[in-house]
C-alpha cells in the first residue's frame, strides 16, 4: 500500500519543538482475529482415552495489515509493508491412560 494516510500533513520539526500532533495520531487498521478450537474425547477402554484437537488461528483468513510506518524521516513514511500471520491450523492427538 503506497500511502495509508496523508503524509503531506506531517513535517520534520526542530529538535527543540514538540510539534502540534497529539499522541497516537497515526494508527493502523483494527485487528479482527477469530480463533476456533474443536476437540473430541473418545473412551477406548475404561482407563484409556484419546483426545483429538483441531485449532484454527485467524479462522476466516482475512488479511490483517501491519501498522503503517510512523517515522517522518524515513522514505517509507505512511506505507504499510506487509501483513500479519495468515491462517494457522494445528492438529493434535493425545492418549490419556
């Protein structure tokens, strides 16, 4: 993404001045993670059980963008240069005795 916000509204200030922008003026998009876990317990005998587990992180697999670069003195100021983790799936099988 080339520019996430209007970068021409910002300029490098004199080191003595603090500027007029408030704290946390530049923020990224909201992060919406949906994690799901499903498990199934099965009794094999009276003393032996198994558990199958499936876990899905970022289940809908929507792109979650990293925050924009917030440093005015860098060439990539205002750019989003990547995404967070995609969907991650893990399975587990446990034997309890």
